[in-house]
């Protein structure tokens, strides 16, 4: 137990508070209105990486435990199921090759540019933003692997979000459900374009400024339209789940459910547009037209990466 | 003593970034704010506004916040805790928890305010869960750290 000294030395406690509040305010203002801090953050964020590695250890242990102690029967069942799934998907892919070829030929007839395909790199989730109000995750691919700010991120079911910050070996992905995020989309049924934005709810997105005359129905699939140049076109984003037509309002309130499994997927895909230089490490390219997958074994050190290249001639 | 403070903060940082399911995050206590309140109350001679500022900066870097988002709240909370530590330490543990609830509320007020400045919508209900979890945890932290300090003969 110490007693407050009667004659304290140095600046008073209150003036120290004022000083540090001022410093913090200056930092906040610099971070908010200028770009200087983001360069510093590129290096500073590397301090955070070991914490996320350690924080991920319990998860990794759990996965290791699951992998090591699975029964032979489970493995066999899994194997059989996956084989079936691969067969089905390959059959579907064969059809896709023909269809995309045809689509490109038609586009060629119309004089519009061809659909080029994107490479993807598999990344693993390393951490989740600790703040419940922020929908952000950290993944284990950084600028060393070619990740860049603004890159689109997918999972097996749809668009997940985009990269907003990179360090050497990790990057931050902002989800489409974060309330600071919006993305241009179009209805796949009639190609009507609109903008969909996050509202800070993991299962709901909101369509902004939908006029009451717009043809939109429950269950409509929304895909990224590629306008704005940030997201590649044609990836599923959400399905319309609620439409509230209030005659008193000038716009219809439309709520959509994201197709990506945002709270479940441990692996995400980073999209590298075809016109961008691809990273060498761990990228496997395969062409749908030739309908074969490049052998993964030659890239055993890297991650399984699949490229869907739909007939760019 | 310093080592205990640093170790406790490293542990708190790990606990606050431990991946939780998205919906469970609303109940994760504010470990950093909790420790700042504890140390500013129980060791004010080792932990003051400057230490709170350093903690806040490191926290902001590691939790990927805007630089200064949690720092602002932490230094204010450290200051208030410093003003009130003599009275607070003589209270019963549950009353201390109530006071911790108010301090964490003040911390969240500031950090939400900064988030608002950064142009985000703020959901106040979410903060109530974390504040309550933090306050419930406070007496346990007091008891555990007291045991550790007695065990290793650290000044209290």
C-alpha cells in the first residue's frame, strides 16, 4: 500500500493524461485523413502475426487430433463419398467446357470481349477479428504469396469479401457482411444491376436503392457484376430472402442472404484475375477446354490451386 | 513485478485474439481493459497513463484496429482508476466488479466513439454483453493475481 506523495515530482497526473490523449488524437486524425500510417502499419502488423499463429494453435491441434484419430471406416466412407463427388463434378465440368466455349464464340460474334478466367489460390483462416462489430478475418497468405489490397476472396459457395490489408505472410479480409462494405451486383435472372451492402449481420445483406418498379423476387440469385473493377464478374454473392414493399417508402427494402458460408469455411480462395501476373508458388493451372487438371504432385510443396480457364482462345 | 504485468498482457492479448465462432465473440470479455483496470487499481505505482498508452498501442496493432481506437479509452480508464484506487481497494469484491463494469463501459464508450469517427455503425447491445462478461471476470482476476503475487512475494 503506498500513500500518495504530498509533493509529487514531475508533471501532474492530469497533464500527463491530457498529453497522451492529445498524442492519441493526432494519431487518429493522421490515420483517418492521411495515408502515412498505412505504410507504417504494413510493417507494424507483422508484430501481430506471431500472436495469430499462437492463437491458431488450439485449432490446429484439434484438426490434427481429428485427422490422427479417425477410424478406418470413416476414412473409407469419406473416400467413397469424395470419389462420387469428383465424378459428378467432372461430368459437370465437361459440359461447362462446351458451354463456356460456346458462350465465348457468341460473345465473339457480338464483338464483345471474351470471358477470361481467373486463377485461385487456396488460403487458410488464421484468425478472426476479435471485435464482434467488425467482420474481418486474417488469412495465411500475404504479399510474399502475391496477395494484394483489393483482391477478391471466395469460398466454395460464393464471394466472401476482399483483402483490405496485407503483411508479408498474412492479410486481412473484409467480409461482404461488414457494414463498411458494398459491392455492385446484378440479378442473374434479368441482369438488373444494383448494389448490395453489409449491415454488420453475418446472415443478412441489404440492397440499396431498389425502386419499387424493379423486377425482383424472393429467391433471386445475385452475382457480382464486375462494375467498379474491384471484383471479378459472375461470382454468386447472395440470394434474395426478404422483400418488403411499403407503398409509403420510395424504395423497396430488400434483404439477401450471402451464399458463401461465412461462419464456417476454414479455407478461402484468393482470386487472381487472368490479366494480372500470377504468383509462381503453388499455382496450378488447368484448362477447362482441354478438360484436364494439371497434376498436383509436381507442386507438392505448394497449395492445391485450381484454375478454371474457360476457353480463352 | 514488471514481468508479471507484461506476461499478463501477453496472455490477455492471446485470449482476445483466440478464434471464436463469429456469434460467440459478443460475449468475449475485454481482457485488455480488464487488466488495465486491475493494474491501475492494484499497482498504481507501476502502472499509469503512460503504460496504458503503450498497452493500447500494442493492442491496436495486434487487434488490427485503427491506431488509437482502444488506446483512448484505456488511458482515460487508467486515469479514472488511478484517481479512485484508494477507495476502490477497500470495497467488497462484488462492488469492485460493479465499478469495473462502469469503467469498461467508459472504455467502450470511447472505443465506440472512435469507431463512429471512422465511419462505422455501432451496435450498443453487443457492447453490453462484453461489458457484463468483463465485470463478472474482474473478481476472479483480483483473487488469482493476488495469489500469484503472494506466491512469488511480489509487492502489492
